């Protein structure tokens, strides 16, 4: 059974700081919150885009709520680069799906970004208000050193800038840098970052994950992949193998049974309040 409780959190909206009552999931993480990749538990839960079935994706209010709920060890968000090099939090290459604006993200500069407002999804539980999507620096400053973060470098040319932001804050062991590109993962490793490589079910059919064992810290596999492909990843020698995007207890049980040691989920509250029967097969 999912337990809900009311929680009031500060949210930065159109007119500055606002008070907003949302639904919080209980219980929090057992044993406290890991502060580095090295201190992560044997089975890891990641709030994908903050937990996109429970909070507004890639928003400061959503990440803040996910952090306060404590139902995942890692907060995940996506990154894009504006035309002036500013690094911002956004999944899509365009503004159309998640904001009131339209057009390519990369056509904006920092000044224009300040005028963008996220459009809350009506189906989300709780009350959410329009707000400016954050910059990467703002998210790192808010949560860096307080929890492990995972960011996906959607624009490969942004990797140097991301590395500078992470290094300047002393967060190289507490931020995972994710990409779908093996070449980007290899370059992130050379830059001294903790590397994560995600792969689709189709890619996994022909992948040779053992080739990445020396420079990929986390292999992030599509939960819809065949059992044989997931098992090959688990046995590849990559230190950690996680599955995305796992939103039901049934899918979680399958990937844990096959040996994955982490799940990336849009519904961390649901999974946190539904005990897992499996502890992984590795």
C-alpha cells in the first residue's frame, strides 16, 4: 500500500518564492542518504527526471520534492546547452512538450531562458505551478554534496562545460554523467568523471558490453530487453548494471532477478512502498 502525507515546500515560480502543498510518499530511505557513488547501497533507486509520474519532470520543484521524500538514492535530470554555452535542465531538443514556449532549446541564450516557463502536467498528483526550468549550475548548487546526482548530457559538445561545473564544486565522485554514446562515455572517463552509458533494447541485441568494462562505471539497460541481453550485460564486468525505466513492481522484480543492481524509475514513491522480493542475482 502507498502511504501519502502532505508536505509544504518552497517553490520558485513566476513571482518568486511560493508555498505549495504537494503529496509526499513515505517511508524515507533506510540508513540515510549516500553522498557519493562509492557509498551507494547494493540495490540503488534513481528518481528519473525527479520521478516524472509523481513530480514535474526536470523542474526545481520536482527535484526538491523528490529529495524531500527520500524514496530514491539518486536524483536524475537531463541537460542541454544554449547557444551561448549556458547549460540548462531540459530533456527535449525543443521547448514544445514541457513549456509554454516553442522552438529549439539551442536557439536560446541565458537571457531568453529566464523567460521560459514549464507547463505542469494536470495528471500529476498534487498542485504544481508554472516555474522557470533551472540551469545545471543551480541544480548542482542546490543538491550537490547532499545526494548523488545523475545527469544526462543530451548535447555531446556540452561535456567539457559539464565537467568544469562538476569539478569546480568538488562533485566528481557524486555526479554520474550519462549518455547513450559509447564515445561520449569514454571521453567522460578521460575527463575524470563517473560514467554511465544507457542502451536501448534494440542496441543491446548487438552490443558487446564487455568492451566497456574498463571505462564505464554504470551500464544502464532498457528493462524491455531480452533476458539473454540483460544477462550478458550483468556478466560483462561493468561494476554496476541498472535498468530503465522501471515503473512497476513486476518489472522491478524481473530485472533484479536477472542480476541488475539498480532501477531507474518515474515512480520512486510507488516502488519504495512496495517491498522487493528479489535482491539481485549477481
